[in-house]
């Protein structure tokens, strides 16, 4: 199943590039410079048949969102990342993803959302998204542990240790509950 996903991702990328350069679909960067991103051109991105290329749309919206973050237009970036999540949910539905696969795809956007929240100094909310992102993966890698540590340190809590956070996130697998994570992060912050 994972090789099928990789093949679909590659196909979506190739199709997206083809349409972006050969079907007069405007560059996402040109649109983003206007501060009013028009994603209607994304309706041109299709797979064979009537299936929408949700991953292609997500890739384009994600690139535009990343550009908006670079220009410090965080509200627009947030809106675009929410569209990415919506495109991912449509893709998951189209291919009958399992609950765990759907959550992993959804949570992959949380890393970017956490970054926006970090830049806005909303550390508690950023921590929620980082915990959700890490908990949705099969296992923690060094990068995730490093991010978890950095975001935890920004909370400046004294009564909770990083090891407790790592254990909580590890125990939240394989299907993390975003609202439960929100509640737990609030508990850590309230405990001081």
C-alpha cells in the first residue's frame, strides 16, 4: 500500500507540473504576490477520468502557503494550509484510506501550522500541533524529538518534564486525538 501512495504522489507531482507549465495555469507565486490568492486554476488539475487530483491541488496550495509565510502573511498562509487539509481529506476519501492513514495525512500539515503559531508567539497552540504531528507518525525520529523539545521549551513550564511529554505523545499513537492533545497541553501550561 505504501508503494502505491508513493507512486500516486509522484504521479500527482508530475501532472501538476505539466499543467502548471503547459496548460497556462498561472504560477502560484505570481498570484501570491497580489495578497489575494486565486486557486480557481486548480480546477484544471485532473487525473484521468473524473477523479480530482487532490494531492496536486494540495501541493500547489502548500507551496503558495509557504510563500505567504515567508512574506509574513500568516492569516493567508493559515487559510491556505486549511485548504491543503481539505484537499488531503478529499484524497483520503477518494482512495478509502484507513483512519490512521487519514490522520497521518491530516497531521502532516500541523508542522507548518505550528510554525505559523510559533512565529505569532502562540506557543501553547503551536505545541498542540507539534504533538499531533509527532503522535500521528509511526515512530519518533530525531527531527521530531528535536521539534518537540524546542516547542516544549517555549512553554516555559517547570512542573512538567520533557520525558513526560515524549511519553504522552508516544502513548497517543497510533491514532492521536487532537482535542485530547489540546487538553493535555493546557494541563501542562496550567500546572506551571
